[in-house]
C-alpha cells in the first residue's frame, strides 16, 4: 500500500521505503539494525507502560482482601481464594488479553469501540453510516482472498437482523460507558486505599481526613493531564517500577516467614474445595476476588498510547510475576493472621519498611489512577471520531503517537465525579462493590466481541472459537452473577453513570441518524446545482466563497436553501469537505484534492489531514486557492475568474441544519430529537475552529420539519 509516498510495513507498523538492488549482506545488516532499533523502542515503551497502562492492575493488592466480607475465614479459605486469584490472573491476564485481545486492534486502537469499528468495516453490520475516517485503501482487505472477503455465516446473520445489530451497538456503547465508569472508580479506590494506611500508626486519623487528603491528591492528578501521556508516564514510570519490584520482595519474605507451602494453592482442586465448603458465601466472595484483575482492560484500551509488544513485554516480565508473588505473600500472612483481612496489605508489610512502603503505595495509587484516565480519553476520542458521541475537544499531545490524546471537558467531568465518589462513598466497601461490577462487565463484553472478531474477521475454526469462548464466558459469567448481588450495596453507582452516558450516546446517535437520512435523501446533485444557477433570478456575485459540508457524495441540502433564499452564489465557490485520516501527517501533495463540479466557477475540494496536522483558516484558504490555480493551469479564463474572485474578497459559509419537531410528531421523536437538539447546542462545532476572520464568517441555518 502507498501512503504519503512510502511503503507501509503492516507487521512492523512503521514506514520504510522499498529499495532494490541491495546485496544480501547489506539487507541482512539493515534488517538486524532495524530489529535492534525496534527492540530498544519496545523496551522503552514497556517501561513507559508501567506508569500508564498497568497502574490499576499492579496496585490491586491494596484493596482486594479489604473488599471481601469474610466471616471467620480459615487457612483452607485463604488457599482457595489465592487459587482463584492465581488462575484469574493467568487465564484473563495472560491468555485472554496478552495472547488474544491485543491482536484485535483497529489501526492500533484497542477497546470495545475499536472492535465494533473493526467489525463494521469487515461486514455490513453498522446502523448509522459513520464518517469516513480511514483511507480508501484498506490493505488488509485487498490482501484477502475472494473467499475471505465474503461475509461469514455470522456476518450474514447480523446483516439480516436489525435487532442483532442494535444489540451489538448497545454492547459497544455499554462497554465504553463501563470503561468510563472504571476511570471514575479506579482513582477513587486506589488513592483511598493507599492513604488509609495512615490510620494504622495513627488511629486518631479519621475517615473524613483520609477522604479529604485523597480528594486533594486526585484534583492535582487531573490538573496534570493537560501535559500529555508521554510526560506523565516519564514522571510516573519510576514510581510504578519501584512499586512493581518492591512488593514481590516483601511477598517472598512473607512466604518464607509465614507459610512456605503457599504455592500448593496453584492446584485447581483448592478452588473446588473452597466452593464445596462455602457454597453460596463462596460464590458471593467472587465479587471481591474479581478485583485482582482490575485494570487489565486498560492493556487493551490503552493500546493506542503504546504498542502491542511493549505491553506484552511489560506484563509477562514484571506485572504478572509481581502480582503472583505479592498475593502469595499476602495470603501467607493471612493464613497465620486470619482476621487481618480488612487491612490485608499494610498488615503484611514488615514494620521496618512500613513508612517507605506507605510512600511508595501512595505514589503508586496516584499512578494507578492514570491508566484508566488515559483509557477514558482514548475511548471518548474513538466515539467522537466515529460520530457516536457529542463532539468534545480532543487535543493530540504527541506528534508521534496518534493515540495520545487529552480532552479538557472529559477530564474535568471525571475529576468532579471522582472527587464526588471519594467524598460520598469513602466509608465502607461501597466503592469496592461498585468497582467489581464495572471490571467484570467490561471483560465479559470484550469476550463476546472477541468471539465475533474471531468468527467474522479472523475466520477462526469453530472448535477453536468454542475453546476460547466457552471457558471465559462461564468464568466471567460466574463473576457477573456474584457482583450483581452487590448492586444495592454501591454497585448501582456505575450503572447510574453508564445509563446517563448511554442515554447521551443514544440520543446523539438517533439525531445523527435522522439528520443523515434527511441529508442523503435531499442532497443537491451537480445537475440540480446547474439548474438552480440557470434560473434568471439567481445572480453570481463577486468574491470567493468557501462552502463547508460534511457530505462527500453530493452537496448539502443547505446549499439549495441558501441559493433559493439569497438568490445568489459567489462568482467562484468551493465546496470544502474536511476528511480525517488516521495517519500522523498527510503529504502536502495529497493534502488538498480539487475538482471541477460542472457549472462555471464551481469546484469541489477535499482537505485530508492527519492527527498531527494543524489547520489554520487563513492558510487553508490560501492553500486551497493555490491548489485551484495549479488545477486550472492552461485554462486562462477560469484562472482569471478565480483571481478576480480572490481579489474581490473571501467568505466562509457554514450550514447548520436543525430539527423542527412539529405537533404531529410522535412522542419518541419529540423527546429524542429535542434531547439531540439540546446536545447539539452545547457541543463543539463539527468543523474545527479554522481561525478565519470573524467578518468573513457566514452561518446559514435550515430547519428540517419532523
């Protein structure tokens, strides 16, 4: 595939020009040098992931045991609990996420919405025709055989069933909403659990003091977000590295000192004995053990910030061994101190290193908050680009990495909600109960969508799909059934947040669908434009007009409304469509594409830009005019007309189509479209702020009666 004048190495994910005629030795040397460079890059990214991706996961020992409502636990109970946590970390962390999920990315992006986008592009299962955000060239599709390009049996089922497509969209929306809920709860529970360590040496420190300190720390963390993931990760990675490598050392000490035989619990028969002995109470305790894998979804959702290899190296070489040894040490301590589970982390820390570990734990909890905050920015950006969420400001904080984004509105809303959770639910296990609901729901949705990716895109044999889906669905389904019992005890919180977000997304989706249907049904063709301009009452006035539109196939209905009411069109009119491509920078030669549209002085223009490109109004107008001059080379009359129009003055016209809900509209349209209009009124413009002079701007409104 050609992109920006270079050949794309799809497996390596980097651009490299093809070279012919190189000797075998030279090619081998270049390959070895490239491999060495990639390895160094992956190791650096692996180090940086400690400060962003794995914060929530590796700090889970702070709150797992304290979140369990144990009643007179025994040595056998703790052995069973450790066995459950070991296999949960191994199966979900290593097998599902590291081994499988990280391969289901969409142009380097991860998360449930990325998988939904991937499914929609490989089968006709989307509902709303979303904006074109990728290049026309899809190398993976071109490289497939004709058989592979045909829809699978499951793809055909989704294409036939509107209900199935709606359920799939709802799952993607729910997964995104739950992940945002995770971004609220992870900072709250991590920082609270760490600061609560003050109450061990100082029993006089009250819960409200702990909550106030936690809230102050979180406000400071959210204020740091505007500096970007790279700067934050370089600041935080040393802290998380210290935590990752010190907690297992204490774990090994605890194992040797308290119970060297703890690793017998790796045998699954301890799990069977645990449930046979505890029955219903054992099942309810799954709501606490599931927190050991909290933050694992960030591995997938934060994929756009880093790389697959970097995440895999970090997890397998440090995170997974650290968690296995830390939980083993905690459990070994609790076997000899069965009633200390309510403070299961700080009690197992040896007294001589208590304060150093308190400092490291507090700093690590701050880092833990970062992982899901970054993931929240990623999924919000994905849904905005795909037109499933009201437009918010998204700032790319890196020139090199497309996934590194920051959203000011999202950041401050998260901050308010997170501080509210700390101050409102700081006491008791309410946050832990809510957290369990979020963690496992996101994971179950990921499992279902991964199975769809396997069948529809990867064409995995059914036996292998069943080998993946059945065990994970049963295991995660058991966790879901257990955490649902916690809904009255705080688990309602993520559902409330998710339902509000889902209502916003559905309202926006429904309004965009109705608007798209109207625009496509009433678009102005080139032939219709020629008819309108041929009318005697329509005048061509001096000047150059840039008319912005979101439609790429045809012209917006606002144009017909404009010509009929104004009775004029500028001497030279350029219909501009901005097109976002998921590349860093678009080559200057491919940046602006112009074409004649038939009537004299009327042109079409597509401006393609990448995530690291900046758009400036004055420069953009000059660049488009320059491209038109080159396009009109040899056509002296048209070139002279363009120059005269440019000298007469430039105007930028944007159309705004709004719904008018009549009295005869149904109650559903009245409510949903009214809600959409409210969202549309408070969100940002679809076109970026191009910086054109205020006196050159014209906005044309159009009402569409429902």
